[in-house]
């Protein structure tokens, strides 16, 4: 099981936008340079956060992205789900209805399989944990020096 | 994020072996037929469960697999980790040390990134949940009819 690299990218971009505490939109080019990421791919990821209402975007030469809401109103779950999709990691393909099960009537399989129930329960624990952590929690947990470094760097690169 | 199809296969096979309550090893061919799965691929998955100590295997024409331990001593986490690997789903590639971070001294990044900490915390909640559920719990939660169907089918196919 692997989360895509996009999750690391979007979480770091949101943290950066939170640190900058600016109403000025930040361009994809600058966010990409901050982490040495490919701008076009990063832009696609950031657009999914816009669609999810986590970021807002301003078009144009001086355009870019900013947080659409205060950091305490943005959960990690929202960022992760927007980036990675909201599907369950465990996808039941109903193999219980194949082979030996294929000769059984469909109504015998109406109840959700105990395996799916158990796997979903674990995923809900994961989701609950991510939903309980906000971007504000992460900003508070990060070293002050990291925030300062980021602000300094953005001041310098203009 | 997606768990491989192997997880559904191995969980169902363990459930089936638990239902059969037999000391006779069950062949890959029979387990594959139960769910209409490709025997060679399934066998590879079951071998990883043997290496993890979840199943034991008996070689030879009348050989096959059985549970290596009583179902109450086998957790879903063990089955999932054996099948899917024990790595974290979120893989931090330390992008904070690239771009703007590349000009900073390494010691500034000794502390784990808050993003990694938060993502790990969620995965630990997932793992904890899977570790709290045993194969015996699943056997108890499944409909009695499902266990009977499985035993009948294995009696018939010999």
C-alpha cells in the first residue's frame, strides 16, 4: 500500500501557505521552487485542492494559490482525500461470490462480507485520526525556525 | 491509495481454513477453486503467509496449507502485513530538504517532519485497529451459513 508522492507535496504546500500568512496568492512556480518539484505536476495537484475548497486560486500573471479557509478549518483528511481520492484502500471484489459461491443464490451475499467490514473499520480509524488533525495543529507543532526559514526564503525570492 | 487484491485473497483463504477446522492441509488448487483465483499467484501469496508464521505448509501431492496457530492467535494485521508488506503507506521523501531547504545545514532537519509524524499517527491507528481484530473474531462475526456452505463445498469437491 502506498500513498502517492502528491500527498507529501500538497501537505507541504498547505503548510507553507499557512506559514506565509499572506493574502497575496503564491504562484505555482514559487511553490515548486520551494521544494524543487515539477511545476506542471504540482499545479495539477493544487488544482484538486481548489476543487475540494481547501485552496483558492487567482488566475493571471500575478496569480497563484492561497488557503481558502483559516488553517484551523482545514483538516489533514481533506488535503489527503483531495489529493489521493476518497476511495477505500481495501477494494472488495466479492471473490466470495466466485468459485464455490457462484452456485449460490445472490441473496446469500446481501450482507457485507466480514472481511470488508473489518477492513473498513480500520480505514475509518485512519480517516478519523487524519480528520482530527488540522493544518493549524501542524503549524503549531512545527519548529518556529522552519516557519521563519520559509518566510525569509519567500522574502528573498520575491 | 490501494491495497493489492492479494489482501482480499489471503484474508478469505485464512477465513476458509478457519471454517474447515481440519488438520488436513488444504491444497492451493482447492483454495484457488473456492474463489476462482489463479493458483500460481495464490500460491505465492500463501507462501508469504507461511514465512510470516500465519500458515504452515506441507509439501507433496497431498500437501497444502493450514493455519499455523489457533484463529484467536492470528490478527488481521499479521495477514495484511504479510501480504502487503510492513512499510508505511506514506513515504516521506524529505522534499523539505530540497529547493529552499537545500541551502540549509543538515542538522536543521534532524527532527522528524510534522507531516510525517501526523501521517504515521494515522497509520498507527489503522494498524492498531487491524491488530485488535483476530481471525477468530471474523469467524465469529460471519454468518453460520457461510461456514456451512464452505464445509459442504469442500466435502463435495473432496
